[in-house]
């Protein structure tokens, strides 16, 4: 799915977020030992009937070039990263040793990864109550309102043993996602992509947005169309 103009705007905005924080100290891979906490776990199944895993726990199976901004305003650029969506963990590949490590979540302020022509930006947000409930979300729009995507993976184990099994001989990771809006007052709300909730999110300009929807007839279950409305909303201000 291509959205070149919108992605160009988003990349400018998220690049601004990276560069406009307090002054950062750029670090090297030699410093990464202070931010990592062991290697990713690997689980194997040696059963002869087992057919492996369908899907992936990762946003992308490939190691992608990216940057990490830490909570102490240190930053490392141009390293190989993988985001494990299922575990909500960021993994880093050391270019010298070839070993991968889990980056400590509580030390990450945000990270960005380059995927083909698109630069994707993630921040840590507390989506649920509790001290240790910070989760990585993708910032897909950053204006007077932020639109966030929480990528999720559901793990469905193989089920082929026993009289009442389903006969499925493989484990599977299934994709899912949730949407959140950071409103102008700073409140974070979980939303669905539909007319009612888009209008609630943009209620300060409800008449203008209703007119836009009436004229353009956008499919508000489509993220591209919601991003266009958010851009229109910001141009009204």
C-alpha cells in the first residue's frame, strides 16, 4: 500500500520528534551493553508430525536499519533492528559479533526503522494503568492529534494430539492491531476507524469534518482516508 505524500509528511514530523528533544548524545555499538539484557529465546519442537510455524512474531523477519533514542537522550543511529511484536521487544544485532540482544524496554524513548522507502517511527506509551505497562506503538500521524497503531500478534499453538484435537499441525502467529488517539488535551483514547469515532476525535471542528465526509465520501475504515482527514483537520487550525 503506497501513500507517498502522507508518508513524506509523517516522516518529516517523526524526524522532528527525534531531533527536537533535549540535546542528544550519539553513542556507538560499544555502548550498547548498557542498554541490552540478554539474547532472544529460541524454542524448538522436535515432534516428527509438527509442521513448524506459520507467520512471524516480528513486524518484519528482516533485520532493518534503524535508530534508537533512549530515555537519557542518548541516541544510536544506523544499527540493525527487529521489533518482536508478540513480546513487545526491540532486538538489536551487533555488527561485529553477529549476536542479537534484547534492548531494555524501560530505557527506550522511541525508535525508527527504515522499511523499503518508508521510515516507521515507534514510541513508548502507557496504554493501560500501572507502572510497568509502557508499550511500543507506531506513530502514523503527528499533528495537533496523534494517531497511534498498536501492532499485536496472537499465538495459536498446534493442536494435533488427542481425540478432540483440531488436527492443526503448526503453530501460527496472527496479525491484529488497535488504534489510539492522543487528543489535544493529552488524553489517550482507544478508537475504532469509523465515522462515529472519527467525528468524536475531531469534535472541535465537527461541522467542517462532517461537511468534508459528506462531500468526499471517504471509507473511514481505511487508515489512508483517516490520515487525509487528520491532515485536513490540521489545515483548518
